[in-house]
C-alpha cells in the first residue's frame, strides 16, 4: 500500500516539475520596502506586484524588501506600488487604506508588529515641511550604471539619533535640529555615509556599488512570536521562525518555547499527549487547522502527534473564548494551525534522529503551475523501532514502537479578479505497538503472557475553501469552508479492546461587510456540523449521530482607533440536546499608546467523548462506570457548558534601550455542566454529570525583553486554581500544578542560533491510592521539579542555505519514579499507568538537517 502511494507521489512530482517555466530575461530591477509578516503576506504581495510588464517579483519576509524585474515600456514602479497598496500592504511611507488593511487575516496584521530601525522616529517623515526641514533622495547604482531608488535606507542625525527611512522612491524629509548638521545614511549591505547639511537644497545621495560590504549587516528583523495589539481578540502568533527553536517533529512539540501551553503525556504506555490551557485539559481548547476542524473526537488523544511540525507555517493561540464564526466549542481557548501554502518555499526537506531510535523524514514541495494555479505536496514519515527503550527499568517500553506516514496535497486557484480557492486531501496511516519490552503481538496479544497494546489508525480528510472579494468594495466578501473526515482506530490494551470510527462533515458560509462605514462592520453566516460515532468498548457498542445546523452574527464597532467592541451571537440546534444559544463579546481599549487592555466574556458548549479523551484509563485495571446515564444522549450524559471571562493588559515599553513587552492576563471558567472524570476511588473511574461547582482560575504574567542585541529573554509565571465537586467534595483537579514558571533564552550571531528553555513545575495533587497494598501506594502529592531543553543550530551556504541542528530535551534526566503502579503485575487489580505527573522518559539527544529553497 505504502509503495503504491510513493509511486503515485513520485509521478505527481515529475509531472508537475516538468512544466516549470524557465526564468525570463531581466530588464529593469528595483527594490522597495513592503510591510508584511508571514508567508501569506509574501504570496499576496508578490501576486499584487506581478502585473503586466513585471517579469518577476520576490518579497523577503525577513528584510521586508521586494525585488521586482519589469519592463519600463509597459509599467512603472509607481504603478506597481499602487497595486500593492490596493492589496493592503504599505509601500515605503505610503499607507494602504485602512478599510483594505482591516480585511487582512490576523496573522498578516503588520502595523503594530514590524520592527523599527534603531532610534528612528518614523513620524518625523510626516512632519509639515518648513524652513527647518531637509529633503532628499537616496539612490543606488546598478552594474550598468543606472541610478535606482534605495527604499528603506536609514537617515539619522548624528547627535540625537532621530531619523526617518526612505520611501518607495528613495525620498525622505527630516526635521533639522538646531545643534546638529550631520546626517548618517545607512542601508543593509552598504557602508554608512555621513554628510554635512549646509543649506536647504534637496540632497541627492548615491550609495555606490563599490561600497558594498562582504557581509550583510541586518539592523532589523521580524519577531518570532508576536501579539497583535490591534486585534480585539487577544491572539498570539507563533511564526515559523519560532518553531525552529526546537525540534518540533509534530504539533505537540511546537509549544516547548511557549509559556501559555503545557504539553504532557496522558499515561506511561500509549505515548499519547495532551495540551493544557488555562488549567484545563486540551479537550476544552478548540483545535483547528486553517479554521477547519482539526483532530477532535476520536482523534483527540493522538491528534497532536498527527500534524508534522515542518508542515506548520504559523500557529495562532487565543486564550478564552474565540469568535462565534468559528463555532461554539471553544471554552479554554483556540489553537489554529496554518499549514504551508503553495506560495511557500519551493522545497523544504528535514531529517531528524534521536538517541531513542526515532527518525523523522519530511519533504515539502510547491510549484506554480500557471499564473492562476499552484500546488503543494507535504510528506511526513516517522518510525521508532527500539523495543527496549526502558529508561526507568520498569519492564515497559517508554514509548510505543511503530510507524506513522502522512501527506497533504493541496491546490490553490486565484483568478486575480477577487475569486480565490484552495482544496486538497490529507491521508494518515499509523501503527503502534507498546507495553512490556518482551511483548510479541503475534504470540501474546489478548493473553496474559505479557502485557501489550496496539493501535492501528487510518484517517482520510478532504478540505476546500472558496472566497470572493468584491473588487469595487474590498470591505465586502463571501466565503465557504468545507471539510470531510473519516477516522478509524482499532486498538487493544492488554485484554481490553477499543475500536472506534468517526465520520465528520463540516460546512461554514461567511459573509462580511460594513454598515454605512468601516466604523460598523459585521460578519454573518450559517454552519453545519455532522458527527457519526461508532465505538466498541469491551464488546459494548456506543453509537450516536449529532447533526448541528446553526447561524451566527458578529458585529464590530470601531468608533476610534483606540477602541474596538466585538459582539457575537450564534444559535445552533443539536439533534441530541436541542436548541442552544452562544453569546460572546470582546472589548479592546488602548488608553495610551503602547497600553492595550482587553476584556472578554462568553459561553462555550461541547459534547464530551469520554473514551477517546480519557484513553489513559484503558491502561489500568479500573472499572469504567457511567453514572445516571439517560437514553438518547452521548453516553447518557449532558453536554458540557461553561462561561469564560477574561481580562488582559499588554504594555509596551523600552528596557535596555530595546523594545520590551509586559503582559498580564486573568481568566476564569465556570461550568454550569461538566462531565466529571472521577478517579478518587482507586478501583474505578466514574463518569457523571456535574453536581455542584467546577471552575478554573488562571493568572499569568510574562515579560519579553532584549537585554542586548540579538539576545531575547522570555520570562513567565502562571498560577492555576482549578477545582471540581467530586461526589460532594470540592477538590483540586488532580495532576495539575498550581504554580509554574518559565524562561526561554534565545541568541543569534553569524548564522548560529542558541536556545535554552527552563520549566519549573510545582507539586500536583495525586488521587488517593490507599486502597492498594503498601508497595503500590503513592503519596498524596508529587514533588516539584525543573525541566530543561536546549538547541543549537548553524546556517551554512549562501545560495542554497542549509541548517544543521542538535539539541537535548530533559537535560537533567529527571523521571517520575514508579510511573506505572504494579508494573510487575499488569493483569492484577492494582495495575495503573495513568497516574502521570512528571516525565516518563529521561534525557533525549537529537540532531537534524533541513534545507529550504524559496
């Protein structure tokens, strides 16, 4: 099966690349600064620049420079710049219309995120001309002796350090101080020139080619993680640059350098992981892929492992409730993953190995088929064959062995008249075997000879998104999102079988426009969700079908730039639980420049999938009980409903002469109903509807600072207070640390990058085990501990750059002792591998190589 897939993919690659066009002859070349932040911006800018007469256009996401080759007889730099402005991106000091800029995706909002040239006040360039204003133009000479405008050059007064940058045509104007007449002109790749201003004539400054440095000096760079200060919904964006700070083989490892999200193993046997946000398990965080349903339902326990890290272009993290346009399931927050598009790099390859015996292979390919069509192919394969990986010497494999293969093939279409579309397929196959080191599935499966587990997963997805932006009214658009998923898991845990199948269909139609002006904007639409589940647990069949049609309306009020109010309401009808309403509101206020306050409140609802979301109980001898189940509901239980309230303050300021950001946020969740997972009896796990209270309080303070150039420091502290009524007793949520601290240090110099992360985890409450024999009892709480990760990478090559990287996780080799209760008697009533509060495996070393061709 896999061989045939490889053959088909190989033929696909050959056919696509055989149609690649040769590069045309270069005419006039010019470079301008265009504002943007990410790969989506790159595609949009280059598309806008490629008008009639333009031979090529390439925008660099790091330097923000657009290099265009064009025929002067057919077009001009002014016309090209106008077209880019119409797409929503600033060119030099020319600003795109606010109505167009507001339509850009959140990850593309650049006006508050772009780094500034050191000690430069860009507002000076907007000063009213007077007798104290100096004007001029900065030019560069090409190889033919032609003078071309130099966009983005720094013009700074020598004494006070204030200055401006040149616009799209190399021009500038700057206010002259009384005590200074020397201007310093600099640009990346040229030696700085200092000139004396003696009069009020316009200056003409030429940066000659023979002044070019052998080594380019970068004076500004894009942040690897940033917070959109203009968005009313507090969204943190992790760019591809951030994901390179760690190995990031899959999505679960993408949050190692992020203090807001915790990732931990569910148990000591299956290798499955879960995220924790705001002190709640990942079940309460809506995980989407490009705003379409991601791994959910049956796919929850292994979903984080199913998205390859090298596929990820960026991650948007929203704490608290999200937009009603994205559905009703968000309670703790939303994590949206953007995959690499056909407009991304031409080729990306990655090879990763670690000393556990795990190998990851990744290959991303993209190709522009024609002016309107593009395609991308993302391939991933990983395998672990070391059956004797048992660092804690308990007789069980620390990680299951096996193989995962997956790929994405996506296509993009844009008619350049407002209509755009993308569609594709995803396929994943995975086989894992775990349990005791001596387990042999061919002989020991379903016997008491040796404890083992096996999982066989097949997942198939289709997705499509089509949008139309009205050419004459850029503020008006309509879009349709579609996806279909089939997920099959056949598995066994010792003597217990669990086989499950889920079929999902999702559709979301969104229309957005304004009411009279951009002060009043709205989004509205209808959605449809279909879920069909068929689960067999211990020979008992649990079937259900949920059909949820819905509609939503979201209104945004922006009377002034400093204030945004977003009010949303959606109404849905669940075929099992009936009609329900989800209101949500977000308010953003900026009382002074650099200070952003956000307040949010709203409701979320979801259906608990008690088996898939708690698969860790399968690797124990606990008896599963569903208390007070009612016919006609999911497992006989009510849906989970919670109200989330939150407030955050983000303060920008200068520290050590560099930009710094201090963030504080507080969120509270109150459940009106929750499916309680009760582990307080060591012999059972009980599922029942909440009787009493259940809430979570989350507080976080974070400081991002750059003490010296190219040295970034990220510090954070989190406090959680999470409690639930368990049979009338209000107790702390088990296996959740109240106190956590985080530090990440990143340094880059001459192609070298160094990253070091420290996590402090406080003590956690452990459910009582006093019903076990003494040798199988645990203490009532875990000790606190510290985890450390580090990575170093080196970029080599000029034309074809390659990265070599090496690192270590869990440097101190800290492991939870007695991770598996009664590991020596896995078929006894005391066996339990689900009481995990710390690392299951010890120190891990890894190394890798990656190459990217734009």
